[in-house]
C-alpha cells in the first residue's frame, strides 16, 4: 500500500480525501468508503461515503479517521489516518490493484460486489474487451466460443443454447438481474440479446433457483449494462460492418453532473440475410433488422443510489420462400416476424448503515411477437395477407417484477441475506385457453454466508414459493468454499433447481381438424439436483500469473414436462410430467497472463443421459483456446478465439420402435482480430475474421422414417468465413 | 470536439440507409388453350366437390353430412364409412343390439383407400340374397365430431329398394330405425345417424367424373399401421377411368392417350399430385404429372394440377387445367 499525504484543500471546515489507483494514478469514482471519526474525548462517529467522479470525498471535521475500503479489483484497505485541516491539498490514498482479478467483479448471486475468486459460485466473466475483440454483436456471437455451452440454431426461431447439457428453457437470461421474457418454444433467441450497451456478461453454471426462482435450473446468464459515464459529457458511437451483409450502428450520449447521470443510447442492426447453396430468395440465415434504445438515469441521495432504466428492442425477421412456379402464376409465401420488447425499471440501493444494505428492483417488461404471412405475386409484385390460422399470430407477454434484498453483515464472519421476489406474468395468444392466462409467483428467499476459521466459508440458502397455478417446490442450496492455501481453493455446491410450467404448458388449447393438443393445469414444476465440485489454483511462474481450474458436475432432472399421447382414441396430446434426464461432466480451464499477453485454454466433456446407450450416457468433448497479445511498438492487440466441438452421438427410437444411432459431426471454429486505438483512444478500430475454417453445415446422420419424411442430413451451423470492421468513437469532455 | 463529432451523424445516416434489396418481377409465358378451373374445398377441407369435365360444372356438399354411404344399385348391399371425417367401425361378433358393448374391446377397421367395395370395413353384413348377418357394429366418429362420438349400428333389412338400419347410443338411448331408399340414378345413397338419409348428395351417375374429397389412406407398410386423412381426387365408380403420363402437357394427343393403360381404380389420381415442400413451406403440385381421363360420356380429356392455393394464399383450393382430346 502506498500512502501519500498531500495538502489539504481547506474550504470552510470541509476536508477532502482523494482515492486513486496505484497502477495508473487515476481517480476511482463510485468507491464505497467506510469512515469512522475517532474524536479524542467522545464516542466514534461512523460515516459512509461514495466517491464523486473526481475520486474525492469530503469530511466535515479534522482529526483521526479509521478508513476501510473493500472494492473489487483492489486489495482491501484499512488504516487509521490523521486528517489535518491546515493542509492545502486533499489527502491522497492509493489503492493497490489486484493482478489476478483485474476488472473481474461479480454481481450475480452475491450479497455484494465481489471478485470472482471471492465468490462461492462457479462464475465465468466475459468483459467488454473480449466482446469487442471477438466482434460479438449479440449473445449468440459471444457464447459460441464458450465451453460447456452449445448453441442450436433454427433459422426461423433463432438461436437457443444448452449449458452443462441442459436445454435453454432451463437457463435464465437476465439483464441487470431482470429476467428477459418472451420465450419461443421455451427458449430465448440469443440473436435478439444485443451487446451494444453491455459492460460484461456473468455466467453461473448450476442452479441459481434460490436467488432467481424458476427457469434457472441449469444456470444463469446475467448481462450487466453500462451504467453511465463518470465524465461530464461523453459521446460515443460504434459502427460495425461484416462481409455477410451486416451493417450495425449505435451511439450514446452520457451526461453527469455531480452525483446525477443520464445516458441515452440507441442503434440499428441490419443483416441482409445469407443463403447457403442454391437458395436465392429464401435465405438459410434470415434477414433481420433491429432497432434498440436505452435510457439510463441515476442519482445519489445521501446513502442511496437510484437508477431508472428504460429499454426498447424491435426486430423484423424476414422469412421469404422460394418462388412457386405454375403455368399461370409465380408466387411465394413470405412470413415476417416482428418482435418487440420493452422494459422499464427502477433500481435502488440503500446503505442503511455500515452493516446493512437494501436493494430493490421494480420492473415492468412486455414482449410481443407478431407473425404476418403473405402470398406475394412475383409477377405483379403485390402481396395479400394469407387468411389461414397459422399464417397470422400474435403472442403477448408481460411481467411485473418486484424484488427486494436485505443484506446484513453481522461481522466479518457472518452475513445474512433475505429477500422477496414477486413475479406477475400475463400471456395472451390464440393458442392459450381463453386467449389470456396469468401466473402469480410470490417467493421469499434467504441465504447466509458464514466463515468458519480463516479458510472455510459456507453458504446455505432456501426459497419458499407460492404460485397461483402450480405446486411450487421448496428450493434449498448449499455452497462451500475452502481455502486450502491462499492460492488453492476448493468449491463444492448442491442446489435444487426448478422450472415452472410455462403458460403454454398449463393452458395451451390447440384443437382443430389435425391437432388435439391441450395444456395441463395439474402440472408440477420440473426439478433438478445439481452437484458441483471445482478447484482453483493461482500461481506465478516465470513472470506469468497462472490459474488452473478443474471441475466436475452432475445434474439430475426429474418430472420433466413433455407432450405425450394420453388418449390414443382421441389422439389427445397433453403436457405431462413424464421424463427424467441427467447430465454429468468435467472441465478444466487454465489462464496465463503477463503484461501484454493473456491465454485461456480449456477442455470439457459433457455426458447426456440416454437410456439406449450402453453406459446410459453419451459423451461429447470440447476444446477452447483464446489468446490476446499486445504488439508493443505499434500498440496493436491481436486476438484469436478457437473452439473445437466434438462429435455428439445419440440414440433414438423410430416409429417402428427400433433404436437407431444418431451422430452430429464434430467441427471447429476460429475467429481472429486486431485492435488499435488512435488519437488518445478517441477512436478504436478492430478488424477481424470470423469462422476462418469456413464451416457452414455439419453432417447429421441417423433419421427415422415416417409418414412425413424429410429429416435433414445436414445442420446449418454458421454462415461461412466472414470479415468485419468495427470502428468505435469515444469523445469525452471532463470539466 | 464539435467539429469531429459532426461526422458521426453522417456516419449514422450511411448505416441507417442499409436496407433490403428490391424484388425482381417474373414474366409469364402466353396462356394456352386449356380450361383453367379452381375449386375450393375450404382450408379445413370440409367440402366435397363433384366435377363434370364435359360441361365444366360442379356441385358442392359438406363432408360431415354423412356417416355411411350405401350401394344404391338394386342388388347392392355394401356400405362405406366416412373415412374423411375419421369414422371407423368395429364388428362386435354379436347380434344382441341391446347388450352393453365396451369400446376398449373394439378392434377398429377402415375402408381401403381405393374404395374397393368388396373390402370394406363393415364387410359382408348381408349377401346378394339380402340375408343380413344382423351383426352389431360400434361406430366411432372421432373426437372432432360435433355429434355423439360412439354409436351402435345394425343392418336390419336390405332389399332392392331400401335399407333399414338400427342405431343407438352405447347406453341404449336414442334407439331408432332409419329407412334409406335406394336411388338408381346414383351410385350411393348417404345417411347421417342423427339427421337421417340425405335426399341428395352425389350427382347422378352420368353427371360427374371425379370428386375432390378428404378420405382415409392407410399406410399398411408401417409398423404400427398408420391411418391418415388425405385430401385428394376420387373417380366416379360409374364408367370413368384414368391413366397418367409425364409427357409434356401441350404435346399429348388423343392418339398418344389411347396407347396408355387406363384403370377404373377410384383413388388412381389420389392425393400425391401435391406434396409439402419444407423449404418453400407450401404444398407444391406436380405439374409434370398429366392425367388422362376417360369421362363418364366416353370423351377423353387431359388434365394436370397446377396449384393448391387460392389468390389469398389459402390452401385447399386446387387449380387444374384440362383440355378435351
């Protein structure tokens, strides 16, 4: 710790203290500082402060202060210092930055901001730099490189994912802790989660159901947005062009005055579509147009922070068919999918005292998806809406979220967190019984973090739920972290997860000439047990900081909901709790860092339960290698992102009750980029290439016969090799 | 900063201008001499359309108006069930109409898709001497029926001029005897178990060549066997036959047609003149398949299907062109 005493700035009884980073001397804004005034003949007086954008706090009295700071990325600071009002310059305190955890703060699932190493959960963090170096526009681009995450793309429904072998309907996607609503067939289309306003992404594997309730059975992906500038004025713009016909632009303006800030951002993404093979009019990768905007306004008031956030997203996905030629007409059947998401929320953080905080979220989100289909006359170039049941459809969902978390730190060893979580969901759609349905979910949850000795930390948790439509389970969780040494940690966890039946599964009513599919109001929630053990070893070797993290996991899912024939005479299909499923696997991640170089390599193998396999599990491996190197003389950051996805075997049963084997071929992808900043970092240019191995389709073998044949023997995975250029402009004016 | 920030809106304009490419228009060839006809079965295929090639007329009936079709010839006694609405029957091996029968013990049967009258689901419930077996049948009209799903059925009597059938609910209620008069001008007379006999359904034998209808096709080569409701074309049983070729439609002459093998199999045209294309997400008609039809009047026609959608893009509206040879 480097402590420099400077001059006081004496302004009528007010004294200033400046906090800076030891690495670059820059001021640290929004730093939480606990100051206990120690008068000579009186009781200590506690005060809590948050530094301004210039890194300063002001205190009313001169004298001795106990200063305590606990902030991610910095070594914990505690010292007693004398603040003397006769000095002209502010007292300067420098905080030492931690090498291993630079910028790797974790919010998701924590009582307060922590570093990744401090967290009891197994957390993966993807920061802004990685997002930019990878040229990732949306969450689909970003997660394509992650281990234990598989993406499955439907050119019309979009891209879903699986994590630890568990499908996307069991993965909760949050933005600043608020769930993203609007699942199509149970999954969120990752191409609709735009990263323009995202600061970092936190991924937690394994159930987070105590904290986040339903749909978090497999894990949670939390996107943390940019919260506003620390400068007086900031104007930024970002343009992105990719050779597959992508043209993106977004801009933002940020203003700050004292403790208040305002940020307005917005943009447009345009993808003209790409066809693989002979299709021309109909593209394998459908054209998309997206418009999005955010308003973020916040202020500090005494010991509280308040923020209003409003987000808007709109997308048009175009699905054109190939022309149908007849002797007297040429026409096509085109469908357009319009998606709109709006979210408005108020986020408040209250520091009640030095030991207690209260965080609350009030948020209202809406989702709307419209399908509009037309018969287009390709001779006259006119179109008419198709008047069929499936041709036009509108689905609407809305969610009121009320969430509050009270955290109390009894002492350094024991903290307690309790909260409430109220979700009021409403859905409308022609496929829902009565066309409208509602679900109300009320939950109380609590967890404690208890340090025993200097090495062991335990974190039990429990969630109680009342749900208006189904029987909700009691949800326990237990996390353990043991520090074998200061550089060798082990984590173990057990958690119960659950996924609530969706409105569709409860209330679907799809009965016509060809279909008799009905929901089931007696459904139970899907449940799972997750076991996770991981090790974390940090070290230094030859100037490198090295991290090694092996881990194993097992998920048991039961009461899984699926469609089944309940009455063959009536051909009646209903959703019932029918299946069980398991996944297990192991992974090892390594990181190597030194000045100007970082390398991350990993291997994972995941087994998925299959009753027809000899060992009841079918396994599929993955490898990953990411590397970034800064060429010193020209200050160019060169990055490579490589992932190998092993072949995925499987077994299925055809209509003749015969077991047959399926196999999805292995494939590899590699992206590369070079980044350089100009003009005092006002302009940053990134040029790169994606999918250097030019993978488009992969082979899928093993399809069943039936009345409707037509199973694909290839799966579209990627659009082929593309090149991109990204220009970022950042103008800052700071008074 | 002001000057340098000015170019940002210009850059934004460039990117916001990116848009979808304009569509190109196609040009059609000049029309030929064939008659182009479009009929509409409804997007739910609820209509049956009887077509007459000779005078280009057609009549429309409701598919769900009947449960049984009975041979209308003086010596006829066999019955067809309405497979298009999902009707199936199960013989009970018993003649006691008042007994209670359990549908769980029923072995359901279907008519052949070819409409072969000697292989029906009901089978030989009588013979050419009009001696009836009096066997009781259970009849299932499927869950989609707006009437009672399960009924009991028994042929009491058949003569050269009428049928007497008895029907009731499974619990014995709604017991009634229905008389259906034969009509020598048509091939079949039709009856609905609640609404009684239909005064008219199919046109006179000499006034139609084929019908568009929903009917049952059975995939006997699958395990288990799959009955499937299809929408297709069924020939008139009276004097109509057909053949097919893949020669160019415009080049087919009467001489070429006479060389082909004609069949009176009723489902020869069938339903596979169209197929569902998953890439185009639409039913595509096989315009290369040309049918030759010897109509009820003895005149030959060539015909092909060219579309399955109406001008509003709604399915169930077959378009076909035909020409007298």
